[in-house]
């Protein structure tokens, strides 16, 4: 059984992770951290979990875990790791964007591996720290990888900004495509 801790469990990503793990045959959720909701039922925030779990949010952390998921806002994972010492035997999987780029992959003694199995399968299997790729980037990468393997790409797509306001539940798109010749 893999013992799991979740930081930032009150957010959307944390809630989806809890939903995926509560019935996973090889996972045991040890704690779901949320300082602002400590002591409350997780289902009081994530109402899709009513009747699925009686887990409560914790304001405390525990080292009695095998893996720690960081479900924090972008930029907050680095801050969390700066303020909290996580033993090196605990695997960390960051679901924000703090460690996705090569220039940000090294943090203290940890080296975060970009968690796209189509490119880093072997490295992920032995990694202690994983930077989970974002959904939009993954959709683009999976589409472009076969072309890249065949050297069929003539341009690079550097970035595209996409913002989603969960409170208003409206997607807002800010196209910022920058093309450059290789």
C-alpha cells in the first residue's frame, strides 16, 4: 500500500486527486492538508465526494507517507518546500508548474523530472521528484512528438497563454503564439 499525503487539498486539483485515490487499491490517503479547512470534512468543500469518504482536512503534516502530492497554486510549491523540510525518502509529485521547465527542475537536493511518460518513462520510474505536466502542454506535446521524431517540424511553438477563471466558470483565452524558425 502506498501512503499518500496531499498538500492543497481544498483546491480543484486536490479534490480531483482525492477522488482518484480514495478507491485506488494500492493507495492509502494519510492526510489531505488545508489550513483554512482543517477539521472539516473533505466533502464539505468537494461536494462530489459526499458519501464517498469521511476523510477530514488536516492542518498538520506527517512524514509517515511514501509520496507527497503538491496541489498548490502556481508558484506556491517552491514556497511550501522552502518552508517545510520533506525527508528525501518521500517522493514528491508537483501538480503546479513550479518545476516543469529545465531551468527550474533543481530545487535544493531535489531534481524534478518532467513527468510526461512519452518522453521520460525510464527517468520517472526511478525519480524521487516529479513535475507533472499540465493538461494543455500535454495535449500539444502528444500531438507534436510523432512529428518531432520524424524531423517534420519546421517551427517551434513557444507559448500560448490560457486562463481559466473557476469562480466565473468561463474560459478566457489569450493567444500569444510565437513562432520561430529552427
